[in-house]
């Protein structure tokens, strides 16, 4: 068998393909080769007499229906089960119609007599077969030779066949040299025909004579074709085939089925037999008076005739027609039937999936109704009120405005503590040395007395804002929530176990200086046991728990009324792919605290823009965050034990549709994963699941194709000059790239669809291979310790349950303990419901996070490719069983679907390129404007930059060029890294255009001296920032030079000093300089009226005259939110920045500021 299989594999392209049914009546993925075989064994054995077959006659009804045919019965020889076949003599049409049940009984007696006469020596059962080929039928005796028919005289078949038709056909076969050849005419009786996939199920031509072969288990293998299943390495030979009708070389009609209006024959009592479990029903039936030409009887009888004559006993058991088992008289319930056509089936299944997605979309984005009263009108108890929070937000964003650290607006909250400090900050793969002065923190503590003060929970939010944003969500929302919680908790009885500290920090956007100050210097820091940080990078949807490092704190989160969090977000944030950070890091790194980090993240298009306003905060969002945070604070102060909190990342947690929260240890996760994987392996071992190597490879390649194929669309979009066409809506990438991903997935399945197998065989193989795919992913992710591996466990479990369901459902119809080689339509609903529902939630969150993020991760980032890959991933995971379902109606239908999807995708790409634009007012492009006065060169330069690869120069820069009557030149961040030092390290993501504004200033100034002067305009700047060196000491023995760098910057903020040196020590806190020459960036921020800073440095020098060359950039304090900047002395109001802001296109969001830059030798 092995050598034959090897030859079949090596000559696969030459093989004639069929799909056959195994003796259990189910489809089997196979490869068939026609072989010249001869008796292979001469070993002789004594054959015991056969048991008597007297008693109730065993009737093979098909003998009345369709000559010629193969009638199989089971006999026992030497305790081995053999299948014997009887070929009755050719009958005319009239003989076939008029043959009675008595003749059938006579033929059965003749057959029994012939079998009984084979006592004595038998060589591999050859004599048994030979004896059965000489069966008598009435007066006609002798071997049957159907090849004597003149097929050329028969009419060619018109149209499609029907059940009962006898046809002769030719097809492609393999000769003895394994070369393709056209066969002789073959006769077959049509059992059924499917117009959907153009395949006929036929009873094979019985005109074939050769020795009976035995398989490895001592069972006979019958029929003309070798059948191989690559995944299981079994071989069988069959008597029924699936014939692809379009592939026939020629087809002629021997006999056309009779009219169904014919008067039914009276069937004698011999036909009243128990109808065992078969392909259509499993109850006792009385065939008396039933038309033998009805399709149901014809198909049912033909199927049974090709397996085992029903009623034959095998080792004390009754044959069920599909193998051994126990007969069941229990009436089976009606099944959920599959639609009859491919179109209706696809519509029903896809409709089911879209319904799930629509419902989950609704549930996912539903927020609680806002509460407008601070006290419950019935009970009078304090309750969380969204309206109170919004009043605070409106005051902070509208009345105060931009609360940038160091500005006057920062002083509007004056209940603060003051501290100085410095620290190292690693962010965006860069090292920033931070210094801060006059940082403002506002602290409120609620306590029940000294006994509660030893263990405190810290709630943190920041009230400062970034450049160019009023910060309604980020983070006036967090501040408003904490103020409302203070109101509620102060009206309640005092906390029972632990105190709570509310920290309103004033320096998060300056790279977390205020939280660093608190956790490293404040006297309360030693009392804090855990922290809950409130953040936002979006303006809608529920806030998500995206960082957690303690089992106790995760359990505490389980008490909130609207849980929304998963360890997936925790693992994703830990990778650094999301270029963001929060105060939570300072509390963990410098305070060794455990805690929770929660943030609003949906609709982050408005994050850090001028549109972060109260009016764009979704209704219900403050209520959602507030009630969750209040529940956490209540539990942690009333019930939680905060004395022994341990940091750990080995916790699995996730919410279930926002209804409840699940968390368990990694040990429990491993145990559950082992059980799920073990269950999957059990189903494979028991043949409930039957994956194949071919199917497993197709799943892997489909997954890869789903990820990579949409990138071909990216090439097309970019060639059309239309990058980022998907940016304006989070779901748009799936609409744009999803059809391409599906087309690629289905295209792989077309290539791997086994044409020789039935559609059911392809379905069960693919669904089982999906189980293998996710089981393997589960094992690998569990082995590496990935807490997010629970998602693979969910997939594996659901597909395994679906396969068991499919087996049980099929077994109730076909016999328990038997293989079921088709997929019931209801199985797809079982396999898809939970995974599609849950992963719809996950995919919504994934798209909500990453699609807007692509607008600020850099010009050089391949965002189109990133989103294309993500869209392919979403398409694949939203319903993997679609891959198995795609085989349901055959390769031809699957191929057409893939082509339609490809055409649909091309149409969508062309339409989007022609009529769509990536940006609009609520989904703007981020534009950065910097008016730089270079004190060293005397230039006054306007920098225009963007942070994504979308359109920029044509729609925006050209208008600025016309406004300022100059030509902009391109400036790369890679070659000019210090251009945007003011916002280091974000400057690495920017791509700039620069134009000189000197001409514009001289033209529009009211000062004629300035207009007519040729001196640099920077000479008019007064009180510019300066650097000075103090206490300079050079040690010639060590070659080390020490100095104190003093910076003065009256009314400037956010100074940045950058230099190259080999430092040996500094006064920058506990961190040490790099032990090699490096580039250093020291960034300083300060509260209002912070006029300077100093730092001590020691560096290697070549001599006493060796100097440090330091570039200093300082940002002006004026103009934030008022479109103004500091004017040159005596120039009048020129308003460069005001012109920029007033001419801003609606689809842009500006971050703008003015800076002064200079270079110093110290």
C-alpha cells in the first residue's frame, strides 16, 4: 500500500480524480489510482462451513430497481468479516420492471448456495469472489459481460440526470504506466444529482473482475478504485462514487427513469423489513404499496445496496448499514435542515453573523444613562452625577482654557504643594533627562482616623493639558470624576478600613513630572499601597482597564458595575506598540505600587487637539467612568485588605460583553488549557475530528493570505496617490480590505479543495484542521506564558464542541460509534456563536485603538500596511468556520465567490480613491506649526510638519507658501533632528517643510526702520534664553572637566538643551550617564514664573579649552488658545501665527507654538 501511495503522490498531476464514499456512507477526502492487480497470496486456509441463512428472507430491494448493480452481503470466514459481491445478469427494461420479490428471494437462495459451495480451500477469498460471479438468474446462467453492449447506438444524454437513470460515460483515468487516458464506457445507476455543485452520486459500474483484497485489519476492500486519505493513511475501495458531471468526456442514456405517475406495484411482505439507520431515516418502514420508482425509495435502496444487505447479522450484532453498532428504535428528532441552494445557505449564515456583529456593536458602545441629580430623589442618598462632572469640565476647558505647564492658566488652581526634582524618562525608544521646578499637586485625603491612615489607596488624575488642546477628556474628565467622588464619599460615613488619597497632579503632559514628584518626595508616599489612575486618549465609549499588575486589584475591579477590560490590552500595551504612557508608570517604577490604569480610548481622533471639548464627550461617558471608579474606591476603602499586595502579571482577566468580569490565576489557566487541548486531542483520536495535513496547511496559508493579500491593495492605493483612504472611520478598513482578505482566504481553499472528495469531506477536514490550528496556537502561547492565550482556548473549545455536536447529530441518524463525514448546517452556528460574539467586541476595541493612532505615529510608518494586516486579521478571526463553510457547495461555487469578492474589492478601492478623502472636521489630520527665531543664524523660519503619510504638501503647504509669499523646502527629521527639539522625543515622527518669514514680517510691520533694515530680525528680541558656565574646573591628570550649567529663560517654558559628550557624572538624580560618548537631551519644565535651572556636569575633555557645544530651545508662554505669539520689539502686531490659525482648513488640527533657539559654547 505504501509504494502505491508513493507513486500516487509523485504522479498526482496525472491522476484522475474522484470522491468516493466509504462503507459508513460518509465522504472521504481521497486520491484514487487505477491499478493492475493480481492475486498476491497463495496461502491456503480451511474454510469452515457458513452459518445457515434460513429463516426470514433477507431482501435486497435495489435488485428491483436498477440493473446492473452490486449487491453486497457479509459472511464470516475464519472469524474474519468479508464483503462479497453478487452481479446479477443483465436484465431488459421490461424484466426490471416486472421482476417480483419471489425472484429476489430465489436469487438470494442461489447466492447462499453458491457461497455455501465454497467450502474447502480458499486463496485470499478469491474462490468466493469467483463463485459469486457465476450466479444464476432464472433460465439464464453464466458470467455477465456488459461490455458487449453497443453504446454508440445509445442516445446522448440531454440535460441533467435524475435518480434512477442508467447511463454510460467516459472519463479520464490512469493506465498501468500512470499516464492519463480516456476510459472505456462505464455503466452506472444515478442515485442523486446536485445542480448546485454539478455532481452526481452514482452506483459504480459492476463490470469488473479481480481477486478480493484484504486490508490490514483483515477486512475486504472492494470496488475499482484505490482510495487514500493522506491525513489518516487508510485505504478502502468502494462501490459508490461522486461523478463531477461537467468533467465527463461523454455520456449516453441506457435507461431513463420511469414516470413517477406510474401505478405502484404491490410489494409482498418480504419487503416489510426493519429499516436500520441509514442516510435518510432510522425508523421501521413498511414498503408495501409504495412505488418502487419514487426517488426516496430508489435513492435509499441504492445507497443501502452498496454497503451491506440490511438484516444480516455480524458476530451477533445487526448490521446498521453503516458498520457495526447497536440498533436504535428511538425516533429521532427533526434536524435543522440546510437551505437547498448555495445562495440561501450563504445568506442565512452570513445573516446570522451580521446579526451577531450588529448586536455586539450596539452592546459594545452602549453607555449608562447620565444622572443629573447629585442626590437620589427617592432615598436621598448621594449618587454619582454626570452633570456635576460636566460642570467641572466646562469650567476647566472653557473658563480656564489651555492649562499648559508654566502658563498663567495653570495658576487657576492654587491649592498646591510645591516640589523640585529630576529624573530619567525613557519614552518612544529615546532617553530624556527630565528636570522640573515649581510643580503643582493638589492632594485631598479622606480618612477615618489614624487607624486608616497606614494603608491608603491613591486615585490620580492630571489637570494640565498638552500643547494645542483644552483637554476635556484628557484629563479634565478624570479630575471631574474624582471631585464628584470626593463629594459623595464625604457625605457618607467615614471609610472603615483604608483611607483614600486623591491626587490632582499638575504635570503629566510634561512627561509625568508631578506624579514623579509626589511618589518620590511627598510624605504620604509611604502610606500608599495601591493606585487607580484615570486617563483618556479618546472622547467616547467606555473606559478600559488596560494595565493591571496585582491579583487583588484585579479582583477589586470585578466589583464595578460596567466592567470593560482584558488582559489582551495589558499584553498589547506592554509591547510598546502603543506610543503612549501614563502616570501609572511613575507609581509602579518609583513607588513599587500595584494598581489599575483605566482610560477612555475610543474616538481618539480628537485626542490632543483643539477639539477635545466637553461638547464632544459622549453622553454617558462620565457616568460610566464615575460609577466604576466610585465602586472601586468604595470596595478598596471598605472591604479590601491592602497590607500584602503583590505585583504579578500572571493573571488572566476579561469582561464578558460588559456584563460581568472574569479573572483567574495563571495556574488555573494552564490547567484549563490542558483540559481543552486534551479534549481536542481526544476528538481526533476517536475520529470525531478528522484533520488532514492538506487541511491544516490550507488553514495556515489562509491565515497568512488574509494578512498579506490586503497589502496588494495598499500598492494599488498608493499608486493611485490615495494613501490612508480608510482613516476617517474606525470600521472603514474592514470594509475596504476585508473583501480582499476573504478573497485570498477562499482562494487558498479553492486551491486546496480536494476535487475527488465530496463537499462534506472537504468541510469536515477543514473544520477539524481549524481545531488543530487553534490547539497548536493555544499550546505555543501557553508555553511562552502569554496570558492572552485564553482567546485561543475559546476558539479551540468552541470548535471542539461543534465537532462533538456534529458527530452526535450525525450519529443519531447514521449510527452511534460511526464516523460522520459531513458537517451539519447547525454545526456552523454552534462553532461561530461565541467566538464571533466575543471577538466582535475585541475587534471593535482593536480598530478603535489603532486606526486613529496611525494619524500620529510618524510619516515613515507604513500605516497602510499596518491597517491592511490588521483588517486581514480581523476578517480571519471574526469567524474562522467560514473557511469550512466555503466548501459546502463545491469548488466551482467557492471559486465564483472568491472572484466576486475580488471584483467587489477592486470596485471599493477605485470608488474610495475617486470620491473619498482621508480627513474631515471630526477626523482631522494633525499639523504641527513652529515659528522659530534662530538667534545664531538670525533666521525667522516657519516649520510646517505632519505625523502621518497622508496627503499634506498639495492640500496644505502650497496654501501657506502663497500666504507668506515664499517657497517651502523639505526638511527630514532624520537629517535635522534638532529642528523640533521643543517637543522631543516626538520630533522623530515629523516630516517638515520650512519657509522664511522675514520677508513677510518686513512687509507687514508698521515700523519702517525694521522694514528697511537689513539686520537680522532676531536682533530685536530682548531677554532671550541664555546658558552660562559656572565653577569650571579642569583636571589635567584625569582629563576631566567639571562645570555648572546655568540657564535663564524669563517668561519662557519647556526649555530643551541637547549636546554630545562623554559624561562621567551629573546632578540628575540617581541615574548615571552612559559609559561612552552619547547624545544627551535635558528637558526642563516649570510652573508659572520658573525663570531658570542649573545642572552639574563632568565630562572627558581634550584640554582646558575644550568646550561643550549646547543647543538650547525655549518655548514662549504667550498665545496658547488665543492664536497669538510674542511680537518682535517695535514691530507692531504682525500675527504670523494668527494668520496660520485663521487659514486652517477644517480637516486639520493644529498644534502650534513659537520658540527661540540658540547655540552656546560652554
